[in-house]
């Protein structure tokens, strides 16, 4: 995968150059509502660091950032009231996943029953 592009949309949100509907922020992560929600609750969580995707994040991020990021994801889902009803986490990596923004992010989907059929996953392309 190509190297980190400094002017991707999430980098610009992190730098405060673009607005977002913020849900949560701490030293490790920023969370905001997806601009094109695919479920009643659709929040994106991004780490505070320059990582293209999960592979890059897992390999290159310091352990405290990885722990802090994933704890933030769990806290945000809980704070959104999704713990008892359930929720889905999605992190797209690369072309065949449909990744469109190349700053690592996790989608939190909730508020409705999630289909198991991969072709009906939020944002999934119908053909492979
Ligand atoms: P992915 O396809 O996994 O890379 O997800 C990128 C997501 O970012 C999509 O669900 C987009 O709707 C969302 N998105 C793109 N630009 C913005 C923005 N400015 N604010 C919030 N969400 C955005």
C-alpha cells in the first residue's frame, strides 16, 4: 500500500482544517459521525497518528497508542448506548475492501440488526 498522504480528509479533520461532528476525543483517538451514514448510528474512530490502514497501524504504532485507540473504540460504542443492543466494527484495508480514505479508521455501526450476508454489509460492493 502507498505511503501516508498528508492531505487526506481525515488528516485535515485531525488538524482542524475541516469540520466534523465530533463524538469523542482523547490523546489517542478522535471520533465523529460519518458524513454518509449507512446505519442509524455510524461513527468513525481515527487514531492520532499517520497510519494508512490497520496493517500500518498494527506494525508501526507505539503499543500505548494501539491500546489507547482500541479502548477508545470500546468506550465510544458504550457511550453511544450500543453495548447491550450490539454493534459492528469495520476497518477497510485496501482496494478490494472499498477503503476510500487512507488514514486508518474504524467504523462503528449500530442501531439496527446487522445482516450476516457480506453483500449486504454497510458499504459493501455487490461484486468481487
Ligand atoms: P472507508 O470507505 O472505509 O475508507 O470509509 C471512509 C468513510 O469516510 C466513508 O464512510 C465516508 O462516508 C466517510 N467520510 C468521508 N469524508 C468524510 C467527512 N468529511 N466527514 C465524515 N465522514 C467522511
